[in-house]
């Protein structure tokens, strides 16, 4: 019996002698695989595309020239606009409603009267043409961009190329006030001349003076690839990126696609994906003990009360999104036909996205941050190019494939990243949440004021933050 027990224990210890190393090898192997997979940074596939009419030409047959372009107008264009403005119909607004129902129709009549009788489109065309404009054909469509070089570069100073991408319902014109601060910083009291930029601002295809895609499927990944090709065509091997709204998404995709080309990524809006269990716990605990879940006091101030700020306010401000993500052409045909409808649709966003409290003002607070000339110039870029419908389609192309815009978040962003969190932005993303996607955050700034259209509304604040970020990256 004792011999039998001894034999069994010997067998058992022999089994252990085999099992323990096997288990250790298995666990060790998994650990090594996990560590290696962590270091094996995934990149977004660059792919290729064709958005022109008809068949793609044979390789090497596409015209790659960069052609100077000028914004132009005509008597006929202005007369047609005036005729339509004169024939507009209005619905009386609800008394005391301010901007709660959308654009207040009494104030709209004042805007239209200014547009019809005082706004000088010819003069604004001259303003638009103060920077050099170009067209180049990429993947079958004409891409419009402005390219502004510094007028003076101190000897031995490197010029940093910076691509800035707009969103909806903005345009390349949003950057007109920030461009001189970046190309001539010393003149604007921004630094002692240690940094200077040359700035490239393209129009997203389907927006403004960039041709609209003629095929289905044009999303932020396609835009990212086209803008990489544009920078390559301009002779840049490495460059900085900046974006808000769709521009944030496009530049993030650029950093995921060709990280070796991106020296740094600066954003004033962060898209975060679907809420995980960890995020849910963070939100619940953060309401009572924000420091336990990595939230600062300022994060807590901007996030809570959570349901009000992240559900109700978001629902109120995103009705347009559902229309544009499903059937953009239906509402779009009315906006493309009526300049008054177009102005109301676009300018309402420049009210409540600039400051949520503007909802309570009869004039939507529009003229407290912008001039009517600036606002109407942006509307005119959509009007004269008939680009409102293709700009709206961009929502369908993106949300149709990825309803909560989280698929792209499976590829981490490892390039140096700077985030500027403006207090009136539609949603606030704390640094601790942004780190889920942006793995290398160099600067994170709580901006003292400003909303969604940062470059348009607070150009100096944004320029300072971009410079602070680039300075740190250059010192790495």
C-alpha cells in the first residue's frame, strides 16, 4: 500500500514537473506576445481611391500640376442673390423664444437686410484673395487650398509646415485671422521669433472650392489620404497638423495612417468612441470623487451635471446630424435653393456652438464674437459653390459605416499630440479619457474662453497654444 502511494505521488510529481514548466511557458509566451503586440503599433491602412467622374485613368496619367486659383464673382451672381433675398418669406417667431426654436426670424430679417443692402461681396472676394489660392487634382477631383509662407524668415531659422483643416459648417476662411499670427508671430507679439510656420489650409472635398466626390464612400480616411498626398506634392516629408470638428477627425486619421510623416498633431476637439464600462464607472465616481478617476476639478466643472451637459444639451445641438447622416440631399436641396434658409441653417451653429448661453439672446449673440461681414463671407462660400449638399453628405459617408465614430479608435495615435480644451465646446473630453486613443499627449490646455470655432473666434489663444505645443515637440 505504502509502495502504491509512493508510486502515485511519484507519478503526480512527475506530472507536475512537466505541467508547471508548460504552464509557465504558456503564461510567459502570452506575456511576451502581449508585450510585443503593445510595441507593434498598428497603422491605419492608407488604401487608395477614385472620386472623379467615369473610370480612373491609367497610372501616371493624372495631372499632378499645382495651378494658381482666384476667387471670382460676377454681376449675374450678385443679382441672382439679391433677387432671392428680396423674395424671401418669413414666419413670425414665437414671442420671447430667443434662439430656443432655432434661428430667430425677426433677427434673421435684420441679417438679410444687411446682406442685401450693406454687405459687399466684391470687397470680401478681395479679402479672400489676399492669400494665394491653388487647385490640384488628386484621386480624380480638384482640391482647393491656400498656402501662406512667412514674408520674412530670420537666418538659420527652420520654417515649420502646418496643415490646418476646417469642419462643418465652416471653411478655409475660418483660419484667416490666425494665419498671420503663425506666419509672422513676432509682429503679433506672440514670441521672440523662435518659431515660424508656413500654413496650408485645404477645403475638404465637397466643401467650398474643392470639387465634390462623384462616387459614394468619401469619408475622413479618404480625406486624410488626399491631404497626405497634397503635402507630399508640395514637397513636405514631415509636417504638423491642426484641426477641430471634422478637421480633428481627418488629422487624427492622418496621424494613424502615416505617423512617420506627422511631427505633431494639435486638436481643439477630441472625438471619443463608445462608452466602456470603465468610462461609465469613471462618470459615476467622478461626480463625487473626481480625483479617484483622474478627473481634475476643472474637468468636473465642465462635465457635470452629466445628463444635462452630455445628453440633453447634445441632443438639442445635434438634430442636424441625424438628417445629414441619413438623407442629406432632401433638406439640402432647400438650403441650396434659398440663401436665407442657408444662412439661418449655418449661422445658428455659430450662435450656440460659440456659447451655449446665446440660446437666450434674441440675436443669438452672433455679433458679440463675429462681424456680420465675417459670418456672411463663410455663408457665401457655401452659396456661390453650391456646396451645402456635398458638405452634408460627408456625415452620411462617415456615420453610415461607423454610427458612433468609434471604429477608427482601434488604432492608437502615437505621434506627439497637443489638446486645447475650450470651455464652450459642445462636449468636454478630459485628458484621462483622451489618453485611450492619444497615447502621447505632450500638452493639454484648459483654455480660458472660447467655443467650437476656435480659430475664428479666439485666434490668438489658439495660436499661442499651437506654439507652446510645437516648441515642446521640437525640444524632445
